[in-house]
C-alpha cells in the first residue's frame, strides 16, 4: 500500500480521461484521489484542501483556463506553490512544453496515458514533495529552536547583568556601560552625568532592624530610584553594599540636579522607619558630577568626582546632594 494519505488531484475536462488515470493510480496503490473538470474547480479544491494535496496532474487543454495558466496561478500562490504539478498533454510540441515549465511544472506525461510512465512520474513527484515537506518542517523547527535559543541567551544576558537582590544593574554591567557611555558622549560631544548614591546610616539600620529588613530596604530604595529615572538610556546600578551609582548621558549640570533631587525626595517619601537617622526615616545622600567627556580621559574621573560630592554631602549632614568637580588633565 503506497498511499500515505496525500491526495493526488487529477484535472481534466474529460471524465473518461480522469477515470483512466484514477484507475491506474488506484492499481498502483494510490487511493486518496480528487478530480476536477476545469481549472477553476481545481483551484477552488486546492484552496480548500491545500495541506492534503501532494500532486496535481493537470491537463494542458481545459475549457475555462488552460493548464499552463492554471499552473502559473498555482505557483504564484504562496500556500500552493510547493505542490508539484505534472502536465498531461496530447500535444508534445516544444513551445507548449517550454511554456509549461516556465509556468512552474516539474514534469509532463503524454496522452494516451502509459501506466508505467504515470505511476513512475507520480511516485517520483510525491517522493520529492515528501522530502520538501520534511525539509521545511526541519527548517521550521530549526527556526523555532534558534528563536528559543536567542530568547534564552537574552534572558541569560539580562540575568548576568542584574544584581540578584535589588534587581537593578550589577557592578560588572555598570563598569561596562560607564566606559561605553563615556565614549559615546565623547563622540557626540554631549554632557554626561554620574551620580554616586549611599543609603544614610545603613549599618545602624541593619543593627536595629536586622539583615532581613535591611535587604527589604535595599530592594525598596533601588526600585524607587529606578522608577524615578524616566529615560531608558539612564542606568541605575548597585555599586556595592548600600551604595548605588547612576549614569545619565545627555544630562547637563542643571538636569543632573533635577534628577538627583527627584531621587532623594522619592526615597525620603517611602517613609521607611529609621530611628537612628536624624530624619527618622531612611534617606540617601548623593554626589553629582557632570562633564563633557573626552576620548583621551579615563571615564573613572567622573565617578571619582561624584564620590567626592557624596563625601561632601555626608559631611554636611546627609540626606542632601553634594557636587563633585571633575579634574580635567592639563
């Protein structure tokens, strides 16, 4: 039994011709057959059962639309073009055959039908279709696996760039991005701002409330600061312990102060109890530094400047913003 469930569509305006071909194919083991008496009927059948038809035997001479034009229509349809078409013709002139092949036919057989020829051509065409379908299925599966792998790699990159406790960027990713943003702003000749941020008296918070509460505090503060940075290009990272850093490209000194104050106010507004702080709630101190980067300078000069600003803010009483001057080499 050769029939694997794939249909063979026989298209001929002669009922007797269709019956003759069907008889030969059934004798060869192909039981799943469809018949059409015109090109339009065949095209309608193909649209209805495009996933079932594995081969079209198409007469060249048809009453409504000739077989060559019908073959062209099949091959121009994205959902049908993979179906092999064998032309059936009583004409063996070279021009007709060339036109059929140009239209997309893969082979032809001549009338009157020879049993051996018909079964051999049908078997070959169906085997080709089966192999093409298998190849497409493999390609589709490969594309699916490729997409899954790309997604998994992206998720892995995101996880490797994220601080496990707070969910913001980690120190390694921050180090990479500082270098990249410094070089980018240097090329574009635009300002870059760096913030160094520290949770005030965090050791005392941990000592009083415990490390579990301390972890929760870090998470809340980090989330609030991240939400306060409105632009996707702005980066907030956990620098270490209770210290955070922010890299703000395209941000001048005036904009830097606006952002820094927004972060300070947002954290204070959380109203996290901290009895050992003068404010009685958790607060942050920030150091701000802004400059026009240069390719010849080390980007760490801006983080060092914001660190000096942070030190100044702490010396002045905490819960405030300190300015750090970038030291430009002569």
